[in-house]
């Protein structure tokens, strides 16, 4: 039993428990894909029976960063691009917490790209949802790292000269042990994938296509979509890195041809998380370090013997 | 002025200079002698000049001086670099059989002892022990009981097996015997030993030890000179106390990880130097506005930009005080010596948690690389108290909930301090954000609430001013007309300079300030003095500016920004010049 009384409370949790009592209506635009992320997350957490108070939801900056304003749990709205270091450290300090990080495509694949790479590489046991709308929404419609080549915006009036980043390929290469893409228009699949991602032991990355009806009008609503697990054209083994890489490559190309492929791309079972790796080599305690602190009667260790090494 | 011996070993980076010097310093400490060390080094792995200098006395020593009595020179350049510090009685130990030293001629009247270091080492079991032979020779020259060197060798090489230890002891003896047999002179020094029990450590180690004693159990960092010692000290020790050290991908990640660890409930710290502070400043405002306790250790080095990474400077004071957009409440502590690094580290954690804001713990290169002896009692573990501030648990949480049962992490209080609940605590769920927020942590742009929250955060600083001791350390003559103000690491050299000035009938009062913000109000002290001189290692006088701002008085400034710390004798001369007294150079 954890010293933190909300952890492992083991009870039924209604999805409405994640709806904050006082927050005004979400300020996302009507038709925004972000609503679907919120809905899927509530559904997934409820399905998993997670107490709101054992969840830490860490967000970056942008429309996506408001996710935890509308989701009742412990929430931390951090800086642009920095959600992942905060999230993974909280998980290290208290592995019993259910830690979810979320941000936009600019946040995760642009300004926070280095953190994305290294968090994936280290395989922290957290879930990362990237709201991918291929645009900067909150700053009103500038080109983002995932905007397609040729995409016109106020900052690229003649069309973007850059190829977009390949988020799923980046993720796979960096070392994510669970890689999936879902879309706002597919709520059932979104919830299923979130449940899997949260349950997965290791770093789970979900590229969540969230249409921006206000600033990316020419972008698709991400319909019709194809669930690659339900389509016989895409039969492959998601535990096979090479096969996953090929399907991911096709998926990223297809999106800009108007074909929306979604589903699970890669899942590596059995790989140790960073916490487990550290424990294996004796660099991390088995007992969550945050827990020691929380005990009122905790006797702080005195470090007398440290001085002896200096004699 | 203490009866001191100044000793150095120098050569190229890669010659093992550092460990050789440390072995000798350790031996002196074991012999009950005080030690103060310094290093000349460059930012490179091999080549270039590097030296480890040891000043030792039976009295406490707290600075370096411009004098070398015994020099082990592995290269010609070692001698060239130290010509100014050598005097007629200086002894230079060198290996004339080393090709690069075959034409070596001792400068001036100095005494050269040609000792075949490498050959004697090979006879004892391996050329790698060349420096140990030199240490043995140095023992003979300084009249220092070689058995203390044995103890130090046992400590250094004990883990490698008895044979290695014995070989090293034999190598040391070969060096000593060679000097005694080949050179017909009696040791000009006779290093007295005492039964005193000392510990020898540097500023990085003292900060690491203080952090551990203070209950720091989460450290995330990115290696940078000269702050890496803190991380390396914690690594391998923090695990024994149930904590972790994480090496992050960059300083942005390091500080945000520290923030994440702190929010989850750990006492957390990161350490870096100027270039890292630049990056971490991004997160500084979030730390303050989310009211998260965080300790950032800044081991200053010479800037701007990459500057001189292995050189001394106190150039980051304004950066720490003012860095970051918007108005960010923060504390800045600047320990004035190595023992104080320990105590201020403990204090930094308590202040951070009591007032829920970022705390800079700043030292500098000269504190970081200096090894100094202290009485073990100066690191009193029993006296360490841990105050986590207003943390709530399931029993106390009710006091901080609104009528709907919602927790108020930014509750408006008289003292400005709000409660903290860690994730996982029932009834404590809340949002926290870098946006302006209400008592519940929900973002707001309400003008009244904005003002209330800003005032609340500022009020914490006022509360801290009232509740905590922000005093200074004082030395010299409290009634003197001349007031010297110092911050951070200059204290030791200035303390010794006081004695030198007294010999010329110049009395000074030294106020050494360990708190930059909040800091003591020195108006009365400055007004009472006829002359106030602020000493610091930067070119513009950043601390002097603060003093002028605080006291509305003009002060004199002694600034050093060559990359080398103040030396006691140099400071004495500078103070004399500032007072219009004849200096040694003029006289």
C-alpha cells in the first residue's frame, strides 16, 4: 500500500469524475479535434479505473496544453516543449503515479524535439499524446513542423519549402516502445489505443490527428480514415521493427496524399523502462523516493560516514 | 601570517598532476596540518600546462599567496609559468633524464634537484609511479615524515591491491633516499605534524554533502565545468540514501526534470555553470510562479559565452538576480568558503521548501577546485535540520480546500505561503501552471486576482526577510575606518590580507556577505566607515552596484577579472593603493 492514499485505491471511476467542477467550458473552437482527445482520455482512464488523484497530466504550451484544464487530476501546465522532462522526472520520483504528457506537434516535434528523442530513447514508462493538427493553432495559423510542403500560411505565404517531419518514423528511430496514430474522428479507436498505451510498460507515443477547423481550413477532417489493423492491405507484425518502419513510412507519405492511415504501428514488449534499467544496475531504489518523504515519521538519514571519506 | 610552506607539482595535462597533488595534500591533512590547494589548468585533456598547488601550515590557511617554496616540475613550462612565484630559496625537483628537461637550467638562485624520477619508478615496479617518486623526494626536502605519505597512498591505491600500494611506497622511498644520498644538504624545512583530525574537501564535494545531509534525493544535471564535481559526488552516494542522479540530454531538460522531481515530492537540485544557467533561466519563471521549491547550484566560471571555462569569475551575479522575463521572486545564496558551501546547501533546501520558490546556491571555480582542511565538527550532521514547509497530507488537507472540496495550492495567506500537496494525495488534486492563476491554480486574467497573486508571491519574500537570518560574517577590526565588503569566495584571501595590512598599521573591517538576495542592509555599516571598498572577481562591480543602490553611498571597487582568484598579498596591496597608502611596488 502506497503512502499516498489515492494510489491503487482500486475502485470504479466514472468518467465524469475527471470533469473539473469549476472550469468554464473548454475554450477550444467548435469542431476542434482536441475535444476528442479529452473524451478518449477520460474514457481510457475510467476503463482502467484510475483514481484522478493518482494521475499526473503534464502539458506543454498551445491549444493542446489546455488539456489538463479540462481534466480533473493532478495537472501541470509547463513550458513550450518541456512537458516530457517534467513528466518523466515525476515518474522517476514516484513510479506509482500514472503519468501522461501531452502537447502539440510544434511542442513535441519542434521546440521539444530533443526531449522527445531522449525520452523515447530512455523508454520512460509514461504516455505521450501529441496533438497533431499540422498547424500552429493558438498563435493563429503559422506553419508547424508537420505542415506539408507547399502549405501556405501567414509565415510561409508562398508555401512551406520544407518537407514535414515524420513523427512516427522519428519516434520509432528514437526508441519509443509503443507507437500509434489515431484521429479525432475515430473515438473508439482513440480510446482503445490510449488504454493500450497507458497499460504498456515503457514509453508510449501516440500521434493524435486533431483537425483544426479554424486555422487549417484546407486540411482534412482526417476522414475517411483507414485502421491498418482492420485492413488487409496492411498486414504486418507490430513487434517487428523493420515491418513497422515500412508501414510508418507509407503512412506518413499517404497522409499528404489525402489518405489517413491510423492504428498501432509498433509495440516492443519486455524492454525494460528507464526506471527498471536503473534498478537493475543498483542506481535506483525499489521504494519510490517520493514515498519516503511523505511519511511523517520518516527519520532523515544522517550522513556521518560521508565525512570519513575525506579524512 | 601563518608559517606556511607553498608546494606545487606541475606538468602537462595527462601527467597525473591532479591526483599527485591530491595525494600530497591528503598526507599533510593526515599529519594534522592545514592545507589549502589551488589549480592552474586548461580546458583540455592532454597537453598544455597544469599545476596543483598546496599551501600548508599548522595554522589554518584560507588563500593562496604569490610564493612557491618547493616545485616539482615535470616540464620546462611549469617553471616558466611560475617564475614570479619562485624565490632564491625555492627548490625545484625535476628529472634531467626526461628528454624535454635535459637542457633544464634552474632559474636565478633557485636550487635544482635533478632526480631520475622515471628510472627510480621503473626500478620500483613501473614508470607510472614517476610522480610518486617525486613526492618522496619532496618529503625529504620538506622534512615531512614519509609515513603520512604512506597513509595517503594506502587510501589512494588500497582498492588496487597490496602489491600496488607497496610498490608506490617503495617508489616514494626511492625518491626520498635519492635526494638524501645524492644531495649534500639538510632539509631546509621541517614540517611539523599535530594530532589534529582534519577532513579535506573541495567546494563541489561540500555542496554535494550538504545536499545529501539536507535530504536531496533527486538530482538531474548535464555535465559542465566546474559544476560536474557536484554531480559526481552525489553519484554513487545518493543511492545509499534512496535517491537518484539522472544525466539529462541538456540543461533545459536537467532543470525541468528537477522541477518534475520536486513536484512529485522529492527534494531536488541541479547544478550547472553560466552557460547552463542561460538555458535554465527559461524555466526559472515557471518554478517561481508554480511555487515549486527548487535548488539550482551555479558554480560560476569566466564568461561571457564559453569564456574561459577553467578560470575564476564572479560574473553571474546580475544574471542570478535578474535573469528571466517578468518579475521572479527568488533567493540567491553565496557561500563564502568551503565549509559554508555545506551549510548554505542545507539552508538552500529549507528556504526553497519553506517559501516555495527557486533558490540559487552559487559558488565559483575557486571554491569548486580548492581542497581545504577543516575540523570535522564544522560539518555537524547532527545540527542539520530539515524543514519541508507547508506540506499537507490526508489529515491536514481539509484546511486548504474550498467549500467544494477543491484544494487551493495558491491560497492567499497572510504570510504569502500556500500549502503543497504531492500527486497521489487524496483531496489534493490541482492544476499548476506558468500562467497567472487563481487560488485553485486555474488560469486567470482577472485583474484583482492577478494583483493578489503577485502580492502573495512577493509577500513570501517579505516573510522570509522577517523570519530568517540574512546576516553577514565579520572579521578584522569592527571599529576600523575602512570597510571592506566581499561576497562569495573572496573571504579567505581577504581575511588573510587583514593580517598583512595590520603589519603596516592599517586596520580594516571585513564584512563578508553570503546572502545576495535577500541581503543584509549595510547602510549603517557603510555610513560608519570613512572608506568602503568592495572586492569582487568581475570587471563592472556588480555587487558594488548593489551596495551603492542599497546605501545611496559611493564605494571604491577592487575588481579582478583575469581569470585568477584574489591572492592575499595582492589584495593587501590593492587595498593599500585604494586608501592612498604607499604600496610595495611604489616603495
